[in-house]
C-alpha cells in the first residue's frame, strides 16, 4: 500500500491507529485448559510406538503396522521442496501422547468429585469454543443437528448423537473405538488411500497416530446429520497426530466438517494428520475444514506446523468427493487435499480459501489424478496474503492415458493486502490422453488504497471495507460451505485480517 | 452549511491549495470552475479526508462538525458524499450489498436501527427510478466493468441512497453522452434539498444549463479568485481563465 509519508496531522484516518493497536491479537481460541494429563515423555523411539498402541489396547496387527511405518520413517528425510521456511523440527523434543486424566473407563456418575471437576473443565473448553458437545441442544450447533466427535490432544473425549446415527446404520466414533468395535472395516481401509510409504509425515503419522474419527456410511444411506470433528491441541510440548477415515458405500452420502484450534504459545507445535476418504459407486463425500490453529504472533513466534496429508479415493463409478477448506490458522501449512478419480464418471472438487497474515507461510493446493473415463475435477483456489504472509498455491492435475474424456477446470486467484506479502502459483499439469480438456485460469490482484478510500468515503470502517473486498473475493468458496460454517468462516477471516492494513 | 476558511493543503510536500475560503449554505448549489490542475479534485479529496492530503492551515466545518477532526468514514457517516471524478472499480463486491452496508453504517452512526432487506429493496427501487438506472446494473459488481457513464450514474444512485448533507460532485458530466447527461442532471436536480449543500465541480456550461447553480466560484492556483452568479459561467466560457490570472 502506498503509505503517506506525512500523515495529515489533524486525524485523517483514526481507524488506522485502532487497527495497529489490535494487530496481532484477535485469536479467540488461544486459551489453555489447566487439567491433569496422562502423557508420554518427550522423545520418539520404538518404545513410544509400543506405548501408544498399548494405551489403546490395540490388536497385534495394528502394532505391527505402526512398527513397520516407524522403521520406514526412520529411513526417510523431511521434505524440503515446499516454499516454506522453518528451522528443522526436533522430533525428540515432542511428546507423542497426552490424554486428559479425567477420561477414564468409569461411567460419568461413578467419577469422584475431583475427577468430575476435571471432566467438567474439559467440557467447558468446548463450550468456550462454541463446539456443541452437549446433546441436550442448548448450543446452536445442536439445534441444527450436527453430531460431534471432540478430539483433545491425543484422544477423543466425546462423540454425540451416536444413537441417532446407529439407528440409521451410520458408524461415527473415534478411530480407537473403531479399532475395537469394527476391526475388519478399519483393517480393510486403513492406509489404503494414504499408505505409510506416501511421504515423511504420513509415515510418522502411521507410527504414532493417537486418535481421530471413523465414519462408515452403509450402502444407500444418506447420513441424517452433518458429522463433525473438533480438534483441539491443548498440552504444551505435544504434537497432534490424528487420523481420520471415512468410508462411503454405494449410493451413500455424508457431509463431514472439521474444526481446529490451539492455545497461544511461544513454541511451535506439530500437527501431522492423515485423512483418508473412500467413495464407492455413486457415493458422495463432502469434506469441509475450517482450520484455525494458532498462527503465531506478529513476529512469527509460536504457532502450529500443520503438515497434513489428505486424500480421497473415488473408487466407484460416479462417485464424488469434494474438499472445501478455509485455512486461516497455523504458522506453516503444508497440505494438498487430493482426489484420485479412479471410477469412471467420478468427480473431484477442491474449493479453498487460504490466508497468510503476519508471518504465516502456506504452501497448499490439491492434486487431481484422473484415472477413469469421463472423470471431472474442479479446483477453485483463493489465496489471500497480508502482512508478511507467504502464500503458495501448488496444484497438480494429472490425466492418465486411460482417462478418456477427462476434464479439469482450475481457477486460482490471489489477493494481496499491503506490499510486504507474497503469493505464488505453481501448477503442474500432465496430460496423457488427447481427448482430455484442462483449463487453467489464474489472477493476482491487490487491494488498493483507492478502493479502501472509496468504500470508506461511503461510510464503511476500514475493517469493514477490507472484509467486504475479501469476502467478495472468497464468495465462490463460501457458497459451497455448509451454511453455519460459511458464517463462521467469514467471521474467522475478519478476525484473522485484523491489523492487515496500515 | 459548509464553511471553509483559509485552507492550505500540501500533497507530497507541494502546496496545492493556498488559502482557499468558501461557504455553501444549506439548500444551495455552488459550482466550482477552474483550469486543469488548479486544485479542484484536491479540494474534494480534502473534504472527504483522503490520506496524503496534508492540511497545513485553515478549517473546514459542516454545521457543528469540525471535519479535520474526523476520519474518512466518520465524515461520510456525518453526511459528506463525494461523487468521484473516476469512480473506483471494486471487483467481487456486489453493488447492492455494498450500498446496504454503507447505508446501515450511516444509520448506525446516527443511532438508527439497521434497514431490513425488504425496506432496503423498496428504497433502492425508488432511487433507481429517480436516477434512471436499471436493476440489473445496480446488482452487478461495484463499478466493475461499468461503462464510464454507468459509473457516473452509480455515483448519483449512491448519493440518492445516502442522502448526504454535503454532496461534492467532481466532474459528474465528464464522459456522459447527451441522454445520460440529462438523466444524471435530472437526478441531481431531484436531490436538491433545503438540507443539502452541493458543490458542483465542472469545466462546462452545459452541465450548468441542466443544473442551475446559485453561485459560481473560480478556483485558480489553489485559491478562489473570483465569484459570481450563474452568468459568470457564461462569461468564463467566452473568455477563458487568463483574464483572472492577471487579477
Ligand atoms: N501526489 C501528488 N504529488 C504532486 N502533485 C500532485 C499530486 N497529486 C496532485 N498533484 C498536483 O496538484 C495539482 C491539482 O490537482 P487536481 O487534481 O486537484 O486538479 P484539478 O483542478 O482537479 O484538475 P482537472 O481539471 O484536470 O481535474 C496538479 O498540479 C497536480 O499535478
Ligand atoms: Mg479534477
């Protein structure tokens, strides 16, 4: 922005001072819940992998699977190709398991007062975050019928509306529980879309994953409510390594939402998750994320390293997977939710809003791998950079030889706010079938001082003016978010952009 | 009523306005004429509070408000409206959504409740008819891809919606075809009101034929050097500005 060297002494832009004053704040989820935890000591070796597996009473096959992944990970190197810059992660300084002590196998009514107090504190955390963990429907989310799985550090603390879902034949529980209750389903699909061999962080996750959600929608079932998982990192010095697995059988439908927050801390914390989706014939999975991990402060101190592998397999004919993400948090984001379009006529979609403000760095995008005939994919990416943010869209579209008639449309737009941020677009396009059509559009624009002046001359505050332009820029993505998430996403963007101008 | 006294303004260290004084009583329309580069747009920006326009001396008041104490948005909420010489394109922002936000920001500042969607549309349709603008155009992205004339019409629509105390129209006639000029002038005339002061910046008599001013001022080298009734515009058209430079 063309800042005036000599500001009007009279008070031409009071809003600028206010904005400066609130810069760097505005992360509402930055509090810490002080409860006792059962944690593994920092460090990573085979005994930690065994410790986690034992904590969960896992069957032998799963322990073997973890150990194999761990052996593999030890031989791998941390990837460095992403356009992000950070000091090497000290994997021995991280604790790989932390579970609130309040979560015992006891029934709620059998807890002693001390345990009960700890449990209540835990539940209050979610109420403060606005997550409806209470089924009685006091919280807004519940009135519209969202079932929630709440993951706190390494464990799932509660899953709501299980009975309603069971009646419909839907399985929605923590992955640990699924391993116990539905071992055959888990064994069949775990690692089938993202194998441990896939990449460094996928291997790490396979070795030490603690919890996450499991969803199974049987044939012909339309899941009666939105499912959602709320991830919370709380304990200091821990990493979160959750794993989510969603399987949609023939002609089924599910819409799944995830949200993420963490306390404000000076240290960086690692979040390395894996998400696998499998859609069979004519099944549809809609996966939405609002990622608001702590982004670090204005100087780039603290914040989450968000190194995530998300992939969906459109296995069946006519299946559809859509990823929608609103990424406002994390110090560093490394994430490419992808679709493998294997079934003929299958559809993959990726709608993304990613924001890098302050010192945030994001290298994010998608991969659309067209294997089947007449497969279609749509990519709409909206990258916003402000402050000293660094934003890279990295997207791959690959049309295999057999993918007769495949089509891709990509629209990749960047919006810059201020003059100290950066945005890049890195498309990889490979087409091995001449009947395919691939269309790529990209644009970069900047919010100008003239635009802000124009909007403010009509009475909008500077924040509202920025918010209006940014929301306009993102509307193609917000449009496909579930309603209540779209509202949250807009608010989140507004809060995350505070202090971006001036 | 707008009162400007001895206004001195610098841009990038260069003095542009050099002791400008001007009074526009409520209910009156005053025209400002002057050669290119004399400081007309500068005056309009200073009134609106644009950053980079540094007031080194003087005062600007509207009624009880000391404008120099107020930020851009505060001035707008208090009733200052500037129809831009070059309206700015804001892609992605819907014109109607923007108008509703702007109107509600103003209402909020005045302690009035926000206008609900139904009342807003009703008001909008009324004003669209007044300025002769189509609903289709009003619903597009703000000024984005509008023709020059459409942009100017949209400025008048916004003025009609926001009902300002002081309206500054900077070359509202530039780029308009004959019919559009008539339509815009009719809109402006319909918006003349005993509560409103209007400042009409223009180079041409034809606008003043359509919108008869109460007074005409000549701005030259950062100062008002001459003022008169509507007949002054005719004289300027005939004689140009040179005879005033000497004075
Ligand atoms: N940033 C700037 N730095 C230096 N001079 C400037 C700057 N902005 C404007 N000026 C100068 O200020 C003077 C007045 O400009 P202004 O736009 O107010 O003129 P105007 O009367 O509106 O002219 P026109 O009739 O052509 O619209 C011009 O000489 C212009 O070059
Ligand atoms: Mg001008």
